[in-house]
C-alpha cells in the first residue's frame, strides 16, 4: 500500500470526522471495535504533536532566522520531539512500520516525562499478529491528508471531533463503554448543577476520558468567565483510559491540568503536602457497585475517609462518596456523583454510613434520573449533591427531585435534551418546578422526616407518585442479567480464538 501525503489546508468539522472514521475503518477486521480507541487516538495525538511542533518551529525560524538556538526554540514549543521522531520519520518508513512507530512514541514520552508520561498507552505496535502492517499503514494514511496545527484547526473543533469519535466508539463498545465514557447530557446536567466558577479547582477521582473536566471548562466559558483560571485534576486507574483523558484535554487546547494514574482507594495521588488535596468542585460517574475495592484497609485508612463505617467489600459505592466528601473544600466545596439507586436504601454498613452523612447536613439533593441513559448499565440511577455550605433555606433539609420523565427515548440509550437539562437545573436552583409545567416532582424534606424514615433516601418515600423500591431486587436482577451477557460474550470470544488456533471449542 502506498502512503500519500497532501498539502495543508483549513480543515472543516466534517473533514475531521471523516478522517477519524477512516482511521477506525482501517482497523476493521483485525482489531476488536472495543479496542479501536487504543490505536486511533495515539496516532491522532502523535500527528497533532508533530504538526504543532513543525508550526511553532516555522514561527521561530521566521522570527530569529540564523540566530535561532535550541534555548529559543524551547520557548516556542509545548513538547520536545527528539530527532527522528517526527510524523514524517514514521510516515516514510517502509519496513517494520509498527516497530518504528512504537519506538517513536516511547521516545517522545521519555522526552516529556512531566506532560506526556503514559499518554500513548501500551499498545504493542510491532505485533503484526494483533495489527497487520497493512492495517497500520491504512491507519496512518487516514491522517496523512490532514495538517493539525493552529492555522488549520482550532482546539474547539479538534476537541469536538475527538468527542465525536469517543461517542462513536462508546456505541460500538456497548457495555464496555462505561469504563471510559459518560453520556454528555448526563455530564452537562451534573456540571450545570455544581456550577464551576473561574478560579475553581475541579476534580474527578474516576475521570475516564476527562469529559467532566472538559465540560467544566465549557460551563465557565459559556457563562462568560475565563476558564483558563480553572485548575483541573483527575485520577484514573486504567492505563488506556488515563491516556485518552490526557489526549482529550490537550486536543481541547488545555494545558494546565493534572491527570494521574492509579487506584483512587488504595493509592490516592491527588495530594497536597502529604494530605488529600481539597477541591471546590468534585464530580464523578464512578463504576457502580465495584467489588474488591479495598475494604480490608479502609478502617485504618491513613487519609481518614472511612466516615461513619467501612462500606461492604462487594460494593464500593459509598467509598466513592466518602472519598469525594473528604476532598471537598471546607467552605466552598460541592460534590456531585452519579450512583445506582441502591445507595439510597441498602441496609447494613451502608445504612450506617448513609445516616452519618445525612446527619452531617452535607447532603443537598437527591435527583432520580431517567432509566437507560448509560452504555454500561440500565439500572436506575440518581445524582447525589453534597455541599459543605448550604444556602440558608436548604439548611437542615434535602431536596428530592423525581426527573425520571424528562428524557427522549432512543434505540439503544435514552437521552436528555437541553430543555430537559434546563428544567432540572432550574428546579434544583429554585427548589420547585417554577411554572408547574416541567413534569417534575420535587420537595424539600426536613432532616427530621428523613430520620423518622430510618435515613432511607428512597425518592418514593418523600414524593407522591414516585416509585418506591422497597428491596434491591430490580437492581440485582439487572446486574445479574448484565453479568450473564458479559459472560456469554467472553465465552463466544474464547470459542472463536480456540477454533482459530485449531482446537475444537
């Protein structure tokens, strides 16, 4: 296959999307659709880094001509690219293209340890059994006709194209998508409720592809503020996903952020002088009912996060909430987290934790969301909002909102429109459905009434007409069916590989 280069030109959003989709199609066959992102995004990011270096280098040459030195060049460049590691060096390679690409990406990471550590993931580019050279050449060709620099495409356009492909990959990945992608309408609602301001620190302890951090930037810009004053932080345990998060932020034109890789429970890495860093805004859509999350060490947690009790080993839901509350600033802190409905009423240790947190007067709102909004699960979900300092009229009270009717049905997932999000946000701010036409059921409830109900937060206990789930049966059945589906898919994949290897599956 011949590699074909074209001249730089201004790139439209449609051209960007077409190129990204050609890149994904280049992998069709040898690569599982769920793994497309591990190959496409690093190549896209490599092209962007290289093209931006070339653009800044041309500026430096124009400004200094023969007087240009390495020190002056460094002031122009966001990243260092070692000799022999530019796009053209890989693009012009004929034999062992994957080996050349893998070595190049590694050298770029090593040359930028503070900013690009782990950003290209852990793909074995030289393994032609996983990625034939013909597919890799086609992948490179998909980006060859694009020049990705400030003269041809801005951060908003490139970031939007990246988000587009993230969404497409999520739809192709099915249940696996929940590991890295939260539907943007859910992110939009959660961010609107927490209302980030210029100068705020914003953190996501389960940041996935960093969609919530980027939405915080959009929220500040939309409100007329300067989002460059935001300080963005994220932690993600998955290597590929943490790399996607870094690339996503860079491609959106953001530079001032910190994404760390690691286990938030066992090894929180967003620290300040040896203590957990405190943030103005903490938001997350963490994995639901996470098992083996680290309960054995939580009772003696050196960070003091075991507020009330230790969550059960088979479900880390309340551990996420405990961690997020522990990282909320003393005066300005607010937390928003997506959770399964089970956290509202499950018994045992979770009931003890729930009571302790409700008594602390930190819980501001419980918002029940429509069903089937997420790629990873169809169980009923809610948003829990916590505030370190409540408004006077909310002090000693919790706002319950039933927003389950505010959605548009879809083929695979339901969605919330901008009007749905506006309606829910306005009701949250006002504490009422202002005109009575929003289709929302909501009420401010005194903590004394919640205490009388044994600190059960089931929305149906406080709102007439809202469904009250007396037992965790629905959630358990859905989780069981989803687990059975994942097991069947894994078995089918194993059978296929066994047959390909000559075994009788």
